[in-house]
C-alpha cells in the first residue's frame, strides 16, 4: 500500500510526523566567522512543521568553505551560535539535521585565504562566488594520499560539533560537484592511488567519510545526499549505475539513517537504486538550481515508486507552512529569486503562512 505524504515515519531514533523534508538550500546569511544568527533561528523555526529539516550546507573546516556568507561547524564559537537555532526548531516541535558540506575545488582563496583542495589538480568549470563577485574557479591543489583521511574525518568532527550544538543528526553532502562528488567523478578524480581509478577506489572517500561520521555520532544520526550522474561544476561520472550500486552496497553495511537522492539520473537508474538500498530513501524530484518546483503530484508519484520521504526545496523558501498548504491544497506562493543570496531578512523571514478564510 502506498504511503501518504502525511503519514509518520521512523527515522533512526526519531519519529517524523509526516514525510515532508525541507531540503538543504544555500542562503548565505551567516555572520562573520561562519556564525549562525538570530535570523537563522527564526527562519528554521518558522519551518518546523516539516517532518525533517536539513540545514543549508555547513563547512567542516575553513578550507572546506565554498561560498562566502556560509556557516561553519569547526569552532567553539560556531557551535555556540547554532544552539539558539536548534533550540528554536525544537521549541516549535521540529527536527533538524545539519548538512556537512566540504566544497573541495569549488572555492576560492579570496573567500577562505587558502588554496582549494581536490582529488586532482583539475579546476571546476564555471565561476565560483567570492566576496567581490563571481570569479573563475581556481586550480585546486591535489591532496596527497596521506592527507585524504583527515578530510574524510573532517565530516565526523563537524558531526560531533553538530550534535553538541543540538542538531538531531547530520547529512553528509556527497552531491552537486563538491568534494565527495569530485572523488566519485571520472574527470575530476584522475588519481592513481587507492582513491582513484577503479569504481571501488572512487567510492572509497565517500565510504570513509560516512564510516567516520557513524563512528562519531552513530548511524541513526547520519545521512548522505547524492546526485547520481549529476554534472555540477563540470564533474562527469562514468558507469553511473554500477558506481552507485557499489556505493550503496558499501554504505548499507554502515546502516546510516538515510540516503537522499537528487533526480539527476534516468528514472530507471533511480528506481534501481531504490531497490538496491535497504534503508530509508529521501527523494528530491527536482534538479537542484532548476526552475521546477516540487509539487504534491511529484511527491505522491515518488512515494508510489518506493521513496519513504520527499524533500522540497524552492517551495520551502516562500512557504514556511508548506506541510499545511500541501495538506489543504492551499496555493504555493512563489519565491523572489532576487532575494535568494542577497542577505538580510527580506525574502528570508518575510513570507507569511497562508491565511485561510474564516
């Protein structure tokens, strides 16, 4: 029997009251030093009726920062700044995971003061964001074999800090052309050591990052987001069905709370991965950064295809009460794209809940 979007679901030690997930979305509203702010607390608390909130990408280290204005989880001050955010979500009855995002080569010295790192000395395709505007992606420094494990461990260190900050768990960002995605790639990863070449070597970094995080905070508090076949920032992946079947088989032994898939491959591939994954699957039925907004019909369709949870991105920007709107059929308000990354509270805290007629 197909599940309803409004049925409860057990996720690790949590019971989600519905199957609606707020997808991670970059909002670049952090204060200097990668600190969370009172406005961020309000923003996430407004959306606490989601079954689960996944935060914007949070860097696990300074060299892992991709964009200016994003928050971190690698200093005591950052941990302290997040505590009012998680407390506000919990006070409103919500649950929130922190997405841990290491940008790898998708960064710039003007943002971090450091040369970006990656699996190989291959620059990302396109312009990256910097404090002075978009600039061409720089050539990263290829990580030495002995350095790679410390970057895998950085996800675990950030996860420990996330739990200390009050998050219910973490989602490791393994998608969209960032560091884990770069290791999975066949054109960003030209390594000839144990982290490159064969499929088993290309999945190794992702598995080590998840394993370290599971060891740090527990499998029930660990998820991972993936974009099979995605081409973000110029990454390419050969043998996508085989690559991800192997990755999921390796991850299954670690029993993380969930896998979060983006709709970046053919439906046949995604359905096969659903069948191959024994745990909870979150499905996002829209390509990231696309104009398409996930709708109720998309959610119901993927629930029918076997996903347990459905993540909504764009719709959550301008509809803090999205669950109720989906439940009642109320209109979904459009978001003002000009406010996505401009900072400030306009287009961030200024979207109201739907007013039903008396």
